[in-house]
């Protein structure tokens, strides 16, 4: 499930920033900027309402910019994801 969420996040970022590479989990050595790194940093599962479980996942989206046109736009989208 986490991989599907990361894949969907990557697709959406790819639509907004088609000229940026998107990496899941690790960024390879020698990578080129600009790019994004997507990572699930925390998973919490807890018993919730009888035999049901509640899952809380924390994701980090890191942007490695090259001082180009995307820096301010990335910040705006992070603050207001409806853009």
C-alpha cells in the first residue's frame, strides 16, 4: 500500500514538474538536479474499533533544486496542494 501511495505521489509530481526526475526512497550518487525524493519515513498501526486497524503513514517529499524556476512553485504547492 505504501508503494502505491508513493507511486501516485510521483505521478502527480510528474504532471506538475515534467522536467524533474523523481526517486522513491534513495537518490542515487551523482544525481542531477532538479529532482524529487519520496520516502515513507514512519508507519504506525494501531488497533482501532474492535478488530480494525488504523494506519498512519508519514511521507517526506524532498526537492533538490538547482536554483532554477521550480523552487518557489514547489514551496507554494507544499503550502497549498490545491494549486
